[in-house]
C-alpha cells in the first residue's frame, strides 16, 4: 500500500534520529515524520499552484502546533481542545521561519505553508529542534523552490564544556541555551539566552553548533538525492532590468536628497512627491505595472543606501559606522505605578512599566514543555501610531510576542530568585516611537523600570543591534541600525547583556548566512556599544536598584514551613488561611514544597500574619509575646486565641497592671490584646498574661511596684471611691 515508504536513520548528540517518508500526508508537496529519541514531529510543506496577487512580499507561514496529547495532558480550557498557539509555540515557529525564509527565491509570490505537528514529546529531545530538521527535510524533498537544506541544534555550556542538544536535566544547570541553524557553509540563525557568558564562550558555542549541524545537513542531502522531487517553476515577480534601470536613472538624484536626513518623518514626506512624479512619468510607459514600479523605487532606495555604506562609509543620518544615535533615559514618569522607565534612542522610544505582585500572580503555562509557571513576564506592545500609521489594535502579533520574549530572556538571568525577592513581576513595554531596534530599547527600558521599582537585579542589562551589508566577498557591519538600514541591509544582530557578558541574542538575516568572522565582529561591536549605553546613559539616571519599594507596591514576606504542617496552616476547607487573610488584610499563598508568601499593602499586617503562621507551625515558647483575640469570658479570666487553634487563659489576676475586680472591666469578647506566654503545662495548655506583656512592651509599672510617694490611693481609699461612684458622687 505504501510503495514509496522510506526510512532514513542517523544519530544526533548520542540519540537516534529517524525519518519516515512516503506514508503520511501524501497530498502535501513534501512531508516527513521525524523521530528523535521518543519525540515525534510530523512536518508537511505545501505551496499554492499560482502566486498571490497584489502582494510585494513572499507569503510564507510556519506553524508549530503543540498537541497536549503529546505529553499526556488534557487541555485545561472549557472546550478541552487546543486553542490559539501558546507564546512558546509562536516563538518556535519564528525560530524555524527565520533560517528558511532567506533561502526561498526573493521573486516568488506563491503561498508556502509549513505545518509542524508535535505528536510525542521526550523532554530530553527538543521538539523545536526536531521540527526544524523536519522542516528542512520536507522542503528539500518537495518540489517547492528552496535553496536548502539547513540544520539546527541547541548548544549548552556546563563546566566549560559545550553540550549539543542537552537533556532536560542538563538544561537546568547550563550557562547558555543557544539555538544555531546552519547551511552547509554559513550560520543562518542564532537565538540565545545565557547567564552573562563572555563573547568568547558565546562565539565558541555558536561555532560548536555550526559544526554539529554539518553532519545532519549531509544526512538530509542524502535523503534529497534519493527521493527529492524536481522543483517547480514559477512566474517571477521581479521587475525586468530595463524597467528598474529606467526608474533608477529617472529618480536616483531625488531619492538621494530624500534619504539624506536623520528624521524619518522628513524622509517619508520627501519620498511622497517622488512616488507621484515617478508614477506620473512611467504609468503610461508600463501600464498595469504600478506594483512593479513601486518595487523599482524600493530597489532604488536600497541601491542608494547600500552604495553609500559600502563605497563611502556613509549612513543616511550622517553617523559613523560605530556611532550610536542620541540617547536619553528617564525614570518615574508615572506616579502611581510600581516602577517606570523610558529609553530613547534617536527616534525610537520605549516606555516600560513594572508591576509587582504576589507569587500567586505568576503566569500559568499550559504547554508541552516542563515549565508550568512563569514568575517574570515581559510583554511588548507596538501600536500603529509608533510608526505614524493608522490602524486599529488587534492584540499582539507574532512579531510583538517575539520581541517581548527577547527582552524577557535578556533580563531573566539577573532577576533575583524567589527566595530573595518573593514577587511576581510583569513588565510592559509600550513602543511610543519606532525607527529601528525597539526590542533593544525595551531591554533598556525594562532595566530602568526594574531598578526604579526596587527590584534587586544582579546587574543592569542593555541591548543594541548590529547591521550588515554584503556584496560578493565585501562586507561591513554598523552599530545601532535604524529602520532604513534594517529594511535595506542584510542583518539585524540583536544582543542584550551586562558589563560581564551576554544574556540574549536574536539574529535576523536576509541572506543565506554569516561567516565566523562576521559573527565575531558583531559580538565585539555590540559589547562595546552596550557598555557605553550602560555607563554613559542608564547608570547616570539610576546607578543601582532602589533600596525600598514604591509605597503603592504590595509588601511581601516569605518563610518555609514543614510540608506536614501545610494542612494546619490552610485548615479544613481553607478556614484557617481565610481567617488569617481577613483579620490581617493580606493575601497568603502556600506552595506544595512548604514555601509561604504573605503580601499586603501594610507591612505591619504582613508581619502579624507571618507571626500567626509561625505560631501555628511552631508551638509557642514561654516568654514570647503575641497579639491575640479574646474568644471567651469567664469569672476567673479570659481565653485569648493567639493563632487559629492556639488558645490560652489569661487569669483575672494577670489581666492588668492594677487590681481587676471583674474581667469585663478590662476586656470583652472580640477585643485584640497583647499577651505573653508564661508557661505551657503538661497537657499543652497555654498560660498567658496581659499584665506581663504591658510591663515588658509598654513599660507600665504594676501597682504593687509603685513607691509610696507615687502610690495611688490606699486600698480603703479605693473602696471608698467605688462606694462614692455607686452613689453617683465623687470623693474629693
């Protein structure tokens, strides 16, 4: 039945890699089932028979579909089925998209779709890496024009050794998590998170991944040679050379004048009449070719910018190759938020706001990996007004989610552990103006907001991008690229890090790949630039995290209790913990491992709740002083509850520093009183004293300790006073 069924096997990082073709999804242009360890991913690639009309870009879509059955989970939603892709699924789609996109023909407009369905997950064998390899195989054996193959691996660093595709346990202790995609000659994509690793370690890790990729590329080439289809032909959307040369000659001088400014608004205004003038001249010469005439104008702008850079080392805004645009940083722009910081680089401006909350506010994740909660969250918003456009907001797209994740990854290594800082943190970056590198501005804005909020980060983090222009064997890099250099250049190499080292990398390419020399130069230039940003701008605004939180931020205390005491703290049906929260106006979170977090606006209330919890968990010790509540009144004294289930007697003789005739003369049911533990008897009963607590804490002197000169009325006089009071009179 399956005459074309084939199986290809190799090994990757000591684990079996098995590829099956010819059995599933036979109507797709190309498909395969990839088994890596016990991870199984099916990949199907399809292309439309005709190009899409009216588009000036290559319409590629990559979907990484997480199926929760792959990890034995039933979806938690009401419908009990997978909904919109998780952020991690979107990020995996982007990681696969970025290295394959530059290898498609630039003039093709046929829709191409790649669907990676994760069917089984072995956490030691990354489904993202498996899907990337499967995508390369599906495209290589299909009839879709594509100049692959590629391969991708993950690189870890443990005890100075680079580990290819580290296992789940190895990833927990690794100093870096770097995904490297390669062609047979160049590095095609880098996505990295790292714990302040050096430029040298990062470079060597990238090269280790590039080397590991070569074996898989040769394996894929063997599959392609055996079963690969002939690539189909397509109508080119490229304007013919005669049209391009005519438009370029007609408009190039005007284009040079229009582009020669550091103001994006001015540039756009200058270009509008040029477009009108060109169409007025060429629409009759080339009828029904408006889109291609626009493409010629785009190519003319690209030609001018690249010639300036390569031949004259001139940038459109007049900067030198290693010069950063004017910078500015501010904090405390918003009075009622917990922390805010705004970072401006040229015409790029990002305002980031930090919000602190209890640990229970952490994000719950419902995905296929082992991470279930996220305590530090960064979100990035890119409204249309930031680029001078008008369109309604429809929520974050894939680009916004990717940029938000990059900034989150850059700051995560410096976020204090929950034991030191028991808070959840949500950072929101609002892009106010965009002319390139907004993701890196959001890294800087996040650092400012966190320090302003009093979050004790380990070190400040800055972000910067590096661009690239290539022509044959010629190439050059430039620091801090603006929008035009991103559009017309070949690379956007984004690096976030501290003075000490790199915390995040994301590399976008428009060419097939980078040489090792290009990678090394980009790392060196971005390190120098981020040191400048930190020292000359950010740290001059706020040199270190504030010692105190905003008065509007919740105050947080934490402790660890024995696991077998959790039930006592929570109580039957949650009665005990609810009572603590109500009485102290706080929120209490108890985790399965015994960590307890108490949060509230008033620190005194938090401390009181923590004392109650400590009293529940640990038996009171003689001499300890507590705030309790009177629960019962007897003739011989009052019973006071110092914690749920912890009640003791205050004898009438120990209710006050003076003689007490009647218990209700001093306390009533519901009163809050301060008591001292005198003893715990053989039956575990508490003997308490309000009198001793008043003496010790408030310094009151009991009557029998007052000297004659300061003593109050004698016993008979006090009796006379009470007699006079009963008569309604007063003794003089």
